C-alpha cells in the first residue's frame, strides 16, 4: 500500500473522512486444535519455523543461490502441515531421490546412510526428507519417503534429459549429446515401476502404522554409466551415430546408485522392467509421438 505522504506534486488532498465506528473485535479462538485435528506440539512447531527462517536468511547472502529448490521443500512443509491437520489423511508419501544422500564413499546407498546433500537441489531433497521424518516422529503423521534414481519413460518432453534427448536426436538423424564425460554412474528406473512402487507403499502405510517415518530406496540395482545408457539406446534404435561428449558437467556426484533390499524384504517390491525392456517401451512411445521410426542412416516417416 502507498504511503499517504507520497502524493505527486499538485495532487489534491482527499477530504477528511467521517469518524468510523469502532469495529467489533473477533472472538479469540479457544486453545487447542479444532475438533478432529491431531494435537499440535507447539514448541516443536515454533522451533521448526525458526530453523527454516534462519536457514533461508543465511543462504540469502549468496546472491546466485537457487531458491527455487528450497521453495519446493518449504511448500512440502506446508503440505505436510495441511495433512497433519486433516484427520482423514491415512497415508502420505514424500517423493524424494538418491540426491538426498549426497556424496558417499560407500555405495550403494542404503536407507541408513546420512543425508549429506551439498548442492542446492540435493539440499532441497535432504531437507524435505528430514521434515517428513520430523512430522512422523513429532505429530505421528503417517508419512513415508521414497528415494529413487533417474526416472525415464514415455511422456517426458524435457529434452535436456538423457533418455528423451537421445531418442529425439537419433530420430532426427542427429548425434546425441552427453553433457558430462560419460563416465558418471547412475540408477535408471522405468516410470511404471516407480508408479507401482508409490502405490504399493501407500497401501502398506495405510495398513500399518509401523512404517510411519520410514524411507525406502527403489532401484533395479543395475547402475550404468551415461555412456553405456546412450550406447544401449543407440543399439535399440539400430543407429551407428556417435554421441557428442561435451564434458561440461559441474557440481555433479560421480557415482550414485541405490540398494533396494529394504523395499524387497519389507514391502515385497521388485521391478517388473529391466533397463532394456523399459527403454524399448520408451522408444516405442516416442516413435508414436513423433510419427517416426528409426533406421540406420535414415529416419522413416510412419504413415
């Protein structure tokens, strides 16, 4: 709202308003939560809010820091709070990723690994996981955490991602681009396996409060390098194009992959698609999307 002193020169002052009758003050809400809500733990909630504000104030000193990633974590906090206040919520799953673990000498990651995110996106994942864990322990919120590697599958139109970007380039007869040196090791999980994992976890959490606050890794447990992944796509597309290695990656962890034993033994989960099967199904989706089938040295328009 503008300050009433900031009027442009020559502007006419408004006529004085008649004295208004005092407005009735709203009644104070009674102490305690509204009927049906979980009992809040006031000191802990205040401490949590103070911590978040302090962290943001410190980080704001770095002008180039990407606040978008931390905004996602803060919005998740709002969502967790809304779930806490809604007694009809039976299960909440926070979709995290292997990035929450940060860099570790011991691989594969297990759920017992500490969360050591060091870059903005990684830190946002670590923070979101800790918030979910705090809500489970403090408010008994039925929430679990999933940590997966890189998803892939049909419908992804972010061409900067390695799988859709590679497929589109080859369909166009162009060399696929690898922005790193190609030696980075990663997990890749087909999107239908990921969806099945989320669904299973929600069902199990709704049926058993013992899972509250737990984190689960979901993985095929067959990590590959980026170069190996691109080579497999090129093979499936019957292409002899050579990838363009740009070696431009920075602030990236060299190797990240997950151990999914806990999910297998506790939830009875296992992936249904190997990397080859998932890539084949993904390729078919993009061929239908573009109306093109790949052929060696050429692309053929589908009628």
